[in-house]
C-alpha cells in the first residue's frame, strides 16, 4: 500500500448519518476545489451586495450550502455551482430584506463570470506564493505581526513569545489567533486576482 | 451530532466562527496540546459544519504560511557567512561528482568526508535503506546514491536514478540531497527525486523542502510544499502542482507498479525499460504516439508487449535482447 496523505492534516471524522459523502471527504474537496476560487466569489459578492458588513456572513453561508450539497453529491462543475449558490443566496436575502431590487441580481450572468476568470492557476512558481505570504504578514498590525513571526518563522512556543514580548500569555494567544485569521483573509482573498491584475 | 439543515436559523456571525477557529489553531500550534485539548477541538468541530468549514479554511492558509518558515530555516540570519561557505563546498563537491561519475572513475577520492556509504540498485531492483536516525530512503531501479553524515548535517548524493525520501526532521542536523548541480534541503519531509541526464524532478509528498540551484546565480531557495513538482531541464526551472492521484501514480514503483494515464507508447516503453534488462523498442512514430492508460508490474515487460499486440494491434518482433514493436 502506498502512503500518500490527502492533505497534511485532514481532520477525519465519522461520516454523517444519511449523507453519502463523509464530512472529511467534503472538507478535502472544499479545500482543493472551492477555496481556490474565493477571490472570484468575494468579487462576485462585493459587486452585487451593497452592505459590505454582510460579506463575510454571505461567504460563510455560501460555503455552508455548497458543502451541505456536496455531502449528498459532489457537483460536476464547481465554479458555476458555487457562483449559482451565491446568486440564489443573494436573491433570497434581497427578497427578505427588501433592500436591493431583485432584478438587479437575477440579471447576473453567473456563467459569464465563471468562464471569464482563469481557473485557479496552480502552476504558480513558489516564489510568487512567497511574495504573497510576505505581503499578508506585512499587513498585520505591528504587535500581532511580531507574535506571528516569532511563532511561525522563529518557531517559538506561545509561552516563549509572551516572555519575549513582555506580554501575558492570554495576549500572546490573542495576537496569534488574530494573525492567523488575518493572514488567511489575505491569502484566500488574493489567491489569484481576477482579471490578472498584478 | 447536530444537524445544520436549518439554514434559516440565525447562525453566529462568520467572523465569530472564524475567530474561534483561529484560536483553536493557535492553541494547537503554540501551547500544550494533549488528548484532552484534541477531544475539545473534535467536539467543537462536530458541533456544526460551519465550524468545520471555518477551521479548514484557516488551516489551509496556515499550512501555506509554512513556506515562510521554510525559507527562514534555510537561511538563518547572522550565520550566512559560514553557511554560504559550506554550501559553496557542497556545490563544488556535487559538480565534481557529476564529472567524475560521467568519466567512469570512482568518486571516492574526492570525498574525504567521514563515513561515506554508497548504495546502488541494479536494473529492476527496489531497495529501502534505513538510516540510523530513523529516516528511510527507497531506491528505485538503476540508482546510485551516497550518504555521509557529520554531527550537524546529513548529506545524500543522488548520483543517478530515482529515490523516495522519508526524512526525520532535525533542525540541528540538516538533511540535504544533492543531485547534479542542485540541492534539496529537507525541512521535515517525504519527497521524490528523479535524476536523468538533462532533467531533474523533485516532487514533494509531505512536509516542506527547500530547493536551491548551485549554478552560482542562486536566488533565494524555492520552497516546496506538498503537491509541488519541480522540474529542471535545459536550465529552466518549472514548478507545477500535481494531484494526489498523479503523485501516487508516479510513486507506483514503491509497490512495484508502473501506472500510465494517457501516456504515449514511447513514454511508457522508456519507463518500463528502466526496470528491465531486455528493452522494448518502439520502431515507428505512428506506434510511438499511440496513447495508453494501464498499470503494469515493473517487471511486466511481457504484459506491456501483450497489450501493444492485442489491444493496439501492433507487430511484435523479438530480436536478440530487444523486443521491437511496430505498426
């Protein structure tokens, strides 16, 4: 038997009862197929929803619906499926909240967007990724960045970071969590810029 | 297990969930982590699919930041002078090795380094070396590899062929593979290196590794993460992403199998010839370009010939030591 891990740390869980695909499988699929198109999804949500405070919640809802659907059956074409899910969600929200004329959204050409943007370009050279990472880290607030770099780059433990920075362990934890959260926003949000801006 | 079908129920905000997920990751990475904490995390993940999604999303980003770590580990600040002297020595050694080997002279005289051991596999052989530190190296067919170590570094030279490395990481004892005028520095890794004349491939299965060119124009090392496949040919370096399936196929030899997915008959013949003393020759271009998808034992040259004959309708001619396939 060959031992090739699917992903480095997949958190395998028991299959959900009544679902034909295990949650662990769905998560592997989600990481591989859905996450790389987050820039496209965010672009879609931002250009079609006025209230920017809702965007994170909308994204979460889209992911939730997409993964729930995948538990029953993986969609054949991921990008159109994700964008159609996003469109339906916006329509429902608009109906409920009556803030946006529904026509504005129903006209959206989801398939057009799906074709427009190059599929996630995975042939990027490692150095590009490195630059992106560097930028993500540079964008952190100073103290948060310091904790993140001490932890991730220098390999210090939480306790050592707290001691080095002269802060409580609780504060060190908060900096680290915030750093992880913010770096993820940058990395996923900018994975591949739509339209090839650079 | 909670069910999430109630989509209309107001969920906690996405930001709250993501912040909780980020907190779990930092707790796991930077603080004491026992079965107790793991159980608590598992429980949190099982609470809702939204938790799992947020956690996966952050986890993927977190693993991507591994590249920063890797880069730093390969170039420690403040010790660059000493390091670069060592790497220069390595480069020279590697270059010397290639030249000497090509000329067919024993390379030993160039290596006064202690405890050098040479391993080799004949055509068709597959051998696993277990190193004292628990690392393992699997040698594919027709491979020559030399290992040496000091207290602070472990060095492997892949003279020719292909090997799969499963390396126990030790930050005070680096592990470096030199192949041709390139080197791969392990940062806790499973990886494959295949060295052919004018072509070198490094594929990373797990962990991280840094790749360096030793041609004197070295820029910062390229950091490889799982799924990365780096190919050097004609002085061009190309990195692509490979799916788990493709990597598994490429590593089929570890269980004695060759797996071809839409490969040309020529490619398949070249591959199977690496493992067999008798060689298959594909005589004409039309036959060479036919595509096959199949799996054979590495020693299954007869299976291969039968497939060409029966499924592709090609002619088979057996001459001394060669099996010639043609239209």
